[in-house]
C-alpha cells in the first residue's frame, strides 16, 4: 500500500508540472499506484487509446506527456508480482470532482471512486509539493482502500467465472 511519505517521494522525484488542481489529484492517484509497486507501461494519449491494453510489454515508461489531454488522464500499469495483470486507470474531470476508474484486465474488475478535488488540493502554487495538498493522508487512504486493496485482493485471483464482474462506486468527500 502507498503511504503519504512514499507518495510525496514519488511526486518529488517526478517533479511534475501541474496545470490545475485536477492535475494534482490525478498525479496523486498515479503516485499511489507507483508507490504501491505497480509499473507504469503507458500514460497520456497512448494509455487513453483503444489499443492501450493490447500491448503485452511490461517495459516501464516515464511520466512524460501524462497531462497532455484536457480533462482526462490515463495510466496503464502492470502488477510486478504478476506481470499478466494489467490495470487501466482513467481519470475524468467533472466540475470539481475527479472520477477515477480502474479496470483490472482479464478479470474485468472495474472500480470507480469520485474524489472531490477541492477537499484534497489547495490553491497554493508553492514549489514544495507537500504544501500543495491538504488531507493528503486521507486521499491516499481512500485510494488504498477503494482501489489498490481491491485490485490486489485475493478475492479476485481465485475467481472461477471469467464473466463475473465487480463494480464498486464510492463517493469520497
């Protein structure tokens, strides 16, 4: 699981340029997956394309162009413990919210959470990344609980029905 310290470390190491508060929240989602050990295999336009999941490559990519598309963010990850497990994460802006969906490919587990961006991101444009967020620990806890733990949970690995689908929606305030 991701911790506040590990997520801030990922953010500081990547040194992303944020255009707005939605960028900040979307990058925390990415940093949480990265801090939890997932390998980033596509981001930005390639992750949002129809062919994003057709690649079987487990080659890690950089974060370049992650926020090139207005109001939408895409990330594709592989689980390093099982390179066959690919996760597509898409974030969509809706007013002051960020709708985050994560699809575990193969098992077709779809998880969705709605984050109220203003609850977690401050207007502070300081160069100190940790000061640009508020209640970061609560945001990371929500990502851990509602996404990461459910994607990596043992309840999904032993599913006997390939057509079984999971759909969870939680509004996180």
